[in-house]
C-alpha cells in the first residue's frame, strides 16, 4: 500500500513512525518552516530520507501529492484545510487522526480543552475526511482516561501512542474491507478552538476546580498566566488547597514550604511551579528561598 502522510507536530510522530515501518511511505507533507525552524514531521522525513513536500497553499499546490499516486492518505494535525482534489483521490480514501472522541471537541485544541473543561475521558478518533472540519464519518475510536493529575503534556504523550496503535489497526481493517463507517451526530458536537492569548489568563473569580483544570490543561504549553507585581507570571503546576481566606479573590492568603495559597471564591489554589517574566522557571519552594521575609507575600494580589 502506497501511503502519503500529512502532519506537522510531535503528536504525529508515533503514527508516522508506525506507517513508515509497515507500509510504503511514498511522501510526507508538512507545513512550511516557521522562524527558520523545522517541524517534527520534517525532521523525521529528512532523517529517514523520505520525499518531503511543504506547500505554502495546499489548495493550489496539491498536484505534487497526487503525482505520488497514494492508495491512502493519512493526516494528523496537518494545519491546513485539505482540498477535495486530495481527499477524493486515493483508492482507500483520506483518513484523519483526531485527538478526541468525535463529535466532541472538534477543532485544533482538543487535548487542552478536554482537561480545561473537566473531562474524565477523551480518546482518539480515526475518520474519513470531508470538506468540513472534523465532520467526516467515523471509522474507529478508542477511549483514553484523563487522570486528575494529568496535564496537557502527560495526556498528549499518552494519546499520541494510542493514536499510533489505532491508526495501524484501522488501516489493516480498511485494506481487508472490515472497516466501519459511522456518520457523526452533529447535534451533540462541541468545539475546541485553538488556544488564544486571552484563554491563557487565569480568572481568580472561578472555582478552585476550574482554575486547577485551566492550569494543568495549559501546562507545559502554552502555560496559564496571571500578573504578579505587574509582571507576567506563568503557572505550570498547582494543586487544590483546603483553606478558606478572608480578602479578595487572587490574594495570597498563606505561604507554605512548597507553594503559595491564593484565595478563590470557594477556597484555595496553591501554586507550586511558576515562571515570572524575565526569570527562569522555578518550583515555588525555590522562589521562596530568594525572599527573606516570606510572610510579606501575604496580602499581595495576583491579577
């Protein structure tokens, strides 16, 4: 089977590796370079001497892909809308790997949003592509549990290997004509649009669970943030505390050996790992070592 793989980020690499080891991978398509930096998928293609294409506008530059005569095209977080000329060409179709249980969490940030929105389960969907974003017929799905201590990075790393195993078994089912094809129920669809800067800001008027989920859902990248003494303070790790403080939301109410407790409407969030603008990333215990009078932090307000 001749396969073309289209993708860009780290999440795509295990699936790409699996396809490379099991099928005739005739080409890899990835996004153009940004800031003189290669994508993970480009690096993989170069390392393994695979034909590489980087169209600037795939809607008008699809001919080189068709010329490879793929039997199957697999996409995974490619980053551009793929035209019908590509979708309709391969004998076995054009399939996409999506990091949610569609029709839930359509869009570009399904892993972030699954945690931020408090999901206990998510998963991988393999679907046939059509001209609409993440709305094609479902071929296969596999659930992934979200642990209460998972952050974006840990869940991402679990899911990309689930994706590899599922796409390989799905391709075999497609070859043997044992594959399913189930239409999505659009009436229950939800969306996970790409994270914007305003989405990263911590709102201390939210509940402790909502704040905790936002921090872990954005860690390690791009990182939730607030302002400390007028400077951006990224928060990479936190836990829910048990104390209730007087004062206003966002006010530091207690200093611990390994964290600072911040007042919220229904209790406390404890920051454990931060990075203040212009400084290196630190555990809060290390940050506190540089403050002579730690109690002076109490009453300061994070915004």
